[in-house]
C-alpha cells in the first residue's frame, strides 16, 4: 500500500511502513551533514540512541530511525532548531 507524505514541502507517494531513514536517504540526500566538513552523512546508530537522525515530524522533533511512513506525515529536515 502506498501513502502520501510531505518531505520538505514536497508531496510524494511512498510505501506505507517504510523506515523514514530510508526515505530520507533516497529522497533527500544530504539531509544530514558533517558539522566539520559539511559532507553528507546518514543515520548513525539506527536505533534511537545518538540523535543523528533528528528531523521534524508533524511539528515535533523526532528521531527518523524510529519512525515509519504513514499517511499524511509531514517531515522537515531543516528546521533551524
Ligand atoms: S540514527 Fe541514532 S538516533 Fe537515529
């Protein structure tokens, strides 16, 4: 089943229940950057411990590695927070 989500203002259709980190890696490359070199990087621990995958989901701070896609989800990768 496919669901519609919004990622950084762009509506898209993705598979329901897909790990959010997989969506971000595929649709928003560079969503995480090294603070020292500004090089793209992805999630680190993948299990909710490090906070490297922090994004805004439906207006709240969230760890992307702990979430799966669901209908109507609104994700922002750059919130300035
Ligand atoms: S990758 Fe470490 S909390 Fe998500």
